[in-house]
């Protein structure tokens, strides 16, 4: 089924959309239109803001007039139905909640949103749990196989605030990672540029590249085991797969990472299929000038059992 418009649309920006980037505004409005097509429309000048060309990063102001040309796209599939078991699981994983924000301990193996064959992501599931959660939006993302603290905004005011805080590096996030081998005691940070590259039409990887974007992660050793090291990683920047690639580049890939960790012959941990990366802790403010909220997520049973079985 196609969604399309055969006419030019003129859309007035409303107050809740104040400060939103034009690319994000269009992606949400043009349901079913591929992101590549959206960015092409912007580059070609077919998208206009107040009759002027724009860049993808331009932020909208209440009252702006956005011109959208005729378009067509595939209508997105309806999200899958939430099962009673998953509802109970997600309800039990709430870590912090007030009128503006919800922090949940995301289960490993669950995508944060639907798409690419995934009918039901975490955000779609959460919207089905309660009627008042229909407007929930992700404040940031975690990889599908990463567990731990995930911040979800209940309203646009908090969403814009937390996204600005993330951009300005005012949000502290700490992760636990179990890596192969003995992490060097003197390796306390890594600052190498990262670049996303396509390896196929549907898969992207991140590599260390001189022409990539700057990235910085700080590391602390938590516990040493015979075959592995449990480390704490604090990503100062927020690049895609940053911790996973920095660990790979250090020569100590994360246990259970099929994308960035090469199998190590003869090592029992090579048989682990679960990504041993957990978003342990997050610290942020609820609004400008307010005190900070700190939230910590217990590690999943799978990772806890794995750690209990390792020899120090």
C-alpha cells in the first residue's frame, strides 16, 4: 500500500514542534518515504522553509511555513500486538518515572523501535501499555543487543531539553562491558575518529578512519577474570557503536559481539552469543537549572550468570 500526496503541501509549524530539525520533522511527516529520499528532497531545494532553501540541520520556529512537494512512499506496517508477558516484563523494568520522563531497563535483544522486519520495538510496545503513553518518544537509542538505561520522553518540552543536553555532552552515561583478554591498566581512554561505512545494501559498520568524526571513550577496569576483563566505559561522545569499535580497536573486543569481535579459537567465551554490553548508569537534569537525576539499571540475568561462572 502506498501513501502519497499529489499536491504541494504547505504546513505551518506549531508550538510543540519549535526547535525541531527540518529533517526530523519531515521524516515524521512523510510516513513511508525513505530517509535517503527525504534528504535528497532537501538537497535539491524541493523542501522550502518560508520560501527559502534549507539544510537538514535547520531548526524550525513556531509559525514557519514548510513547503513539501508531491511524494509517494510505502505505508508503514502496523506495529505488532503487545503480549501479556512482554507487557509484564516492561512494566517491571521501569527504573524512574515522573510526568515528563520514563527511564526503563531495556532488555537485551529488543530493538528500541520497529522497522527492517521488526514489527514491535520497545517504543511501540510502551505506547500500547497505557493510554497516556501514546506520545512517548525515544530521547536516545541503544543497540538492539545492549541492555540497560533508556530514557523515554513523555512530552515535547522534555524531549527537546534532553536532546540538547545530549548534544552539549551534559548527560553522563556509563556502561559495563565484558571484553576478551586482559585490558591494559594504562589504557584509560581512547580518542580515534569513527566513520560509518556500507558493507551491503542493508548493513552498515563503523570503522576507525582518519576522515571520520572525533570520538572519545574513557575506561576503568572493574574486575579481572582469567579469560576476560569487566570494564566500565564512559562515552564522552555518542557515535554509533562507539564503545564496541573502541574495544575492538584496543584489541579486546566485547564478548558476544558478532559484528566487531573476531572468534578466538580455544577460548570458551567465544561461544557466548549475547552481547555483553550494559548501559549501567545515566545522569541528567529534568529541566534547565534543576538538580540531576541519577538512575542505575541492574544487569540482566544472562550477563549476571555469565560473570558468576567466570574464574578470577
